[in-house]
C-alpha cells in the first residue's frame, strides 16, 4: 500500500491525507483512554466495530438531512471523510443523569432528566475538557453565535434520531458527546457533524436490565468491554461479515 501522509493522530483515531483535495481518511484504532488519558488500554476489535457503528449512524443522520463529514466506509478500519476545521467545543446531550453530571450536581445516576440537556465543553486535553458557557465560547472566539445555534439545533435533532434508533433495538441513549466542523465550500461555510458517534462517545444502557454497553465498562474496569461493543453492533444489525471472527479478540489488555 502506498505510504500516506499522516495529518493527525488522536487517542482513538488517525487522520491521513485523502485521495482528493478536501478529503481525509479516518482510521479507527483499538486504543482506549479514559479519565483524561490517566487510564490507557487496548480493546481488541474496537476500531472495526466503531468504524461500522459510526458509519451506520452517520448514514441514518444523513438520511434525515443532518449534514456530516462522512463520505463512505473504505474498509474494516477506515472511512473517507470531508476535511473540516474542527470547532474546539464539544457538545454533550443528556437524557438520563450519569457521569460528570451526577458528580457535579449530586443527581443519582439513572435519574430521567426533565428534558434533554445540552452542555458545551472546551476541547483541551491539558485542561480536561472543562464545561464552558456560551459566554466563554463567544468571548474567546471558539465559535460564533450562529455556529452555537447550529450546534444546539443539530445536537437536539441528532438526539431525537438516535434516541429512537437505539430505543428500537432495546437500548437507552443516556448521553453522548459530539463534535462539529466547519466545511468550507467556495464562499460558503457550513457547520457539519464530524468525528464519530460510537460506544466510545455515548452512554448506552440495555433497556431492560440497564446493563452498560459502552466505554463506561472500560472506565469502571468491568469485564466484557469488547463484547458490549459487539452487542451494540449486533443489535443494529451491522456485525462485520463473518461475525466477530472477522476481528481479533475479544480481549481487553491494560
Ligand atoms: N464523552 C466523550 N469524550 C470525553 C468526555 C465525555 O466521548 O472526553 C462522552 C461520554 O462517553 C458520555 C458523555 O460524553 O457519553 C458525557 O460524559 P460526561 O460529561 O459525563 O463525562 P465522563 O463522566 O465520561 O468523564
């Protein structure tokens, strides 16, 4: 295979130069991190599953008119995406209290929220992605007021679509994190969904038992991390051809 130029390497993904200008190849690794990089490990087969799951979700969102960076999946671990300028703000949408919200506000895990709640965090590994308000975002120029409106509106629409999609396969969408990018097209700039949506970035609980089917299993040293990701893919009907045997694993090493 021809050597490609690496554009960026993050914790769970690598971006390579794409085949045409304005495109990139997004490669999904098996590496997992938590607690701002304090915990590191490998979830064998995770990259293959997240590539599939994120593809599936981006396609469903595209079908209902939500703009994304996704073009097409290329192979087991790679997808072609449009190059965007990442907005340095993460959007978290919550339906049920969990994670940092339970700690910050003392709400017991599992409490249904009175309505979906949107939060913004500033993307900074050094600072641990702190929660910020619209005031910070506009004052420091991380995003413009129209971009904040786009992110809020798209985030809530994405939540509606995904909440229904997961409910249909017996999964509760507790919360999720998304990132947006600026897609430059001639004179126009559009806010589009970027990055990935997968069990790395969502909290997903089985509707009946509340069993965790996401990265919290890794964060909390629970067994069956890779199996949980596989279960999400299986329920969505998208296990790789040949089933899990197409992947190495499952196994969790730390
Ligand atoms: N999340 C993420 N990346 C981060 C922080 C959070 O994907 O750097 C996801 C996380 O998996 C969960 C949601 O965002 O689905 C809300 O996370 P929370 O703020 O509760 O933080 P956590 O407790 O995961 O640190």
